[in-house]
C-alpha cells in the first residue's frame, strides 16, 4: 500500500480523507518547481509504467498526466481508443485486461460512462486513476482547483466558493463540492434552474443562488463552468447569448466584488460563460491552474505508486 494513502487507486474525492487531500497538496507543492522543465527529471517512478486510456476527448488532463508521469521518469503509453481493437468490437473489459497483462502499474482512464473506474477496480490489480467518468467525478481537477486556492489563500477552511454554470452535467462540480466541503469551505452553486440539480441544498449540502449578483457578492471565489452540451438534453438553455446575459462572467460582474478570484477548468467557451478580459485579468487563476494540474498529477502518481 502506498505510504500515506489508504488505497492504491484514486477513483473519487468521496474516497479521500481531509488528511489525504492535504498530503497530496504538500507533495504537489514540493513538485511544483520540477513540473515546468524536462531538464530536471526526477527518478521517483523509474521502472513504472503508466497507461493513459482516454475514451473521451481531452487536452489538459491527458497532456498533464503524460507530463507528470514523464517528469517522474515513468514509462508512458498513450492508448488510442479510436485506433484500437475497440473499433473491431472488443469490449472495454477485454481491452483493459489485455493492457494490464502487459505489466502496467497504473491505468489513467477517462470514459463517458459514470462509474467505469469503480467497475474496473473489481477486476484489475494495477492502480486505477479516474481522469473523468461521465458527469460523475473528476478528482484530479478538484485537487488542482483546491490546490490553487490553498496556495493563494493559505487555507480552504471557511472559504466561500460558488460554482457558476452547468452544475447538473459537470463532474468537475461534483468533485469540487466534495473536496471543498470535506476541507471546511462553504460552497454555493449559481445558474439557471434547468442546470442545477434538484434539491441541491439537501442533497449536496450547498447554498443555491438564482441571481448572479448575489452570488458574486457572497463569494471569495467563482469556479466558472462551461455548458456541457455533449451531456445536455436540448432546450435546457434558450441560447448561448441568453445564458451569457444572465450568467456570463464579464468585467462588469467583477466590479460587484473586485476581490473575487476566478477559476475555470477549461476548455473555456469565450463570450458564453466567461469573457477573455476576465480570463486573462488580475482576478483570474486560470493560467496557474495548468502547471498546478501537472504538479497535482505528479503527486497523485507518486503517492499511489510508492515513489518520492
Ligand atoms: N475539462 C473538464 C472535464 O473534463 C471540464 C469540461 O470539459 O468542461 O470535465
């Protein structure tokens, strides 16, 4: 078992403790100076093999897992779902068992069906890391978002974080809410009623704002989400323009609370949920989230695979 973590998988935030989250943050902080440069490759995962199996599109998450593994000297194999025997009808289960039989240490998996990493855990002995399952969990995104706030504020306890936008279809929202609540933050959601879960207060333990101005005045942080159209039934929002008018984060919105900090997991749809002036402005942490994602994934890999 990996030192410091009770499991050798990372499937969801729901399976971590507050102490484990802090352990990952401290390890990520130690790796931060190494995450930008290939010149100082650390030996921590030498001799380990990490397979990236992304069955859904990804830019940031896939590249940052790959960089993280390489920075720690692991061998990395990127499995191309479209070019594999899956296209010949092989099942997901046979595919991952074949991969495991080749002697891998970790499988980083993204899949459009919620729950796939939990299903695989029952059959595979290698470490499984969930890189996003349907609209369910995206634990390393929540860890890097939390880490970004922890670095800036020095704490998560007592912070007021409002998640704005399409919360209903977002795995980022679910994992963030779990991590922030576990860490003692106050969490709210804000968006059109059609994009918020029913009974969010009771079921998720969050505050609900229907009005963006009230949410912005309340919050220390806005975590802004994209409309997840690939998972959305049609008709939940009238149009992107109308969504932007009521819930888009613009320079004027920031004037309601000039201290408010802005996060976004990417990819951003500019002009819909966020304008470039705010994304690139003084309140934004979006640029820092990217290297923090590499450092967090280095920390997760090394803690799960016993390096460092
Ligand atoms: N990149 C994040 C995810 O994979 C957020 C998004 O796609 O909007 O869930």
